[in-house]
């Protein structure tokens, strides 16, 4: 009978997760390279399962666990997070291991009970832990580190001192389906890019909490970080990872301007291009995002590490284009514009020029600074507008050079 191949990631610790090769959107986030829902089995005197997987993958998860051990022999199930991509299979899994105790924090337990009322019929044994708890599983002892909002209030890290291993769940993860289990087994630039898509769209809005998580992690001897998505980290890649997270925590922006626009007949687009030339002339970098050809995921990716920004929209029915409104709103939710200096630009037609007001209001809600740089014109751009667009780019580029690192 076919059995999945055992995947031992460190001695006596097995990856028993699943790859989701097909997923292309994850609650609105583009996942062009799929994802994985990682779960780990620590084979000690008291076998311990760390996290489960998304519900549709429960059977594959069970088979992967069975390639190492019968579920009836597992003594603990540690749940680091309650979101269904890691907990969806819990009822099916627990039904096969009712002898096990579920180890988690109070917030996570409350969420799991709300998400899976059917779990109650299995009368599960719970052990609620906090940052002072220690769980002996044989030759190893596990401890727990609350890391609220990485990614939900319930998130925690589990740490195993004997293996110098941090089970980080969403922290340090990437949406990536792969048969490799470590970042150093893939081109690192590719892994970092995928991780930045994840960070920009999931974690960029909580720099203080990321900093707190990094402080907690810095107190530990860590040789291995086993994530719940994508690949884990070991060796020299850990320092690079922490450097990238530190940049995120410190909102350390690049000397870069993100120009985000929509256009009807190309007038606003021409101004965007002229503006990008102006930015470039200063030596700063520039990302140009045409919303007709890009997703909100890309907007967040290009915005999160930019020191300055510009939003361009022609007027439509007395306001801005819907894609622009949506992009600004997406950035607002992720707090990607707070404190940043930006510009507004765009063409108008019969409706006059109310777009600037609406965009100003929308950007004020993002706590962005757009007092000085606004540019609007009727219908087609002319040389004068293109020169002004270029100059606007120069102004933003200079600012980005001043702020960026
Ligand atoms: Fe991967 Fe917040 O779950």
C-alpha cells in the first residue's frame, strides 16, 4: 500500500503537513506560488503534534502522520493558532486521537470552540498554557511565547530548547508550495520575495508587535525555525530572515516611491510615466503600478517598503476611479501610508475637479501627508502638465532619498 515518504526535518521531528499546489487566492491575497499548511510531529516519549492543516487536506495529513506513527499513540496536540488554515482538520484529527491533550492558550481555545462546535462532542482534554508554562514530552520540554497579531490575537510560538527550534506558525512564513522544507534549498531571493508579499499583506500593519516578537525570539537560542507556511529557516538564512523582519518592525523604508494609478484614455498614465522619470532623475527607485494590470496584493507589496507614494486617478462620476479607491482603502487597512508623504494627480472631464477632494479625504483617513503635492488637469495632458508631473516626481524622489535607508 502506498504511504507518503517520511520527511524528517531535524532528528526525530517530522514534517507532516500538506502542500496546497492549487490555491491562488488566500482571503484576498494572491498566492501565485500556492501555499503549504505545515504541521510537525515530534517523536519523543510523548509524541507531540504541532498544528494541523486546512480541512480539505485532513486525509492527506492523517496519512502523512501515519507514515510515522499511529494517531492513537500521539499524546499532545499543540495549537499555535486557531485560523482554519491550521485548525480546519482538528475535528477529524482529534477523532482519531481522543487520548491526546490539546495544548493551547486561552484565546486560541475560545476560538477553536467557536469555530468547531462539533469538537465538543469528542469531549477533548485541554491544557491551557501561557508564557510561564513548560510541557515535558520526554527528553524535550516545550515552552510557549504569545505573539498576538502574528497573525491573530491567539497566535503563539512554541519553543523546544533541546532542539533549539522555534515553531513559529504564521510568523516567518511564506505562501509557497514546495517539496523543499528549508529556505536554503531554494534560491533565497525567490523565498525572500514571496515572504515580502506575505509580510506586506499580512503583517506590515503591526510593526510594534513584530518588534515585540523579535525581542522574545532574541532571548532564545534558535538553530531552526519551523514555520506553518512555506519553508523553514536554519543556518545563515536565520540572520537574513531576522534582518528582513527587523526592517519590517522598524518601518525602515527604501529610497523608493510607489506610483499607483488608473487611467481611462491614457492621460493620467502619461503623467504617471513622467513622474516616474522625475523620481528616477534623483537617484531614488520607483515602482509604477497600473491598477488595471495589477492586484491589490501587488499594491501592498510595492507600497510597504516605499518611503513615498503617489496615487493617480481620472475623475469618474464626480469621484475617483473605483480601483483607486479600493487600492487606497486596502493600504488604509494595512496602515501602509501612515506618516508617509505622497502626491495626488489625475485628469478630469465634464464632472469638474472633485477627484482631488475625495482622494485627499481618503488619504487623510490613512494618516498620509499629501498637503503639498496635488496636480489635476482637464482631459489631455500637455507639455506643461508633463513637466509638472516630472517635477512632482523629483520632489517625491528627493523626499524618498531623505527618508529611505
Ligand atoms: Fe496561516 Fe493566520 O493563518
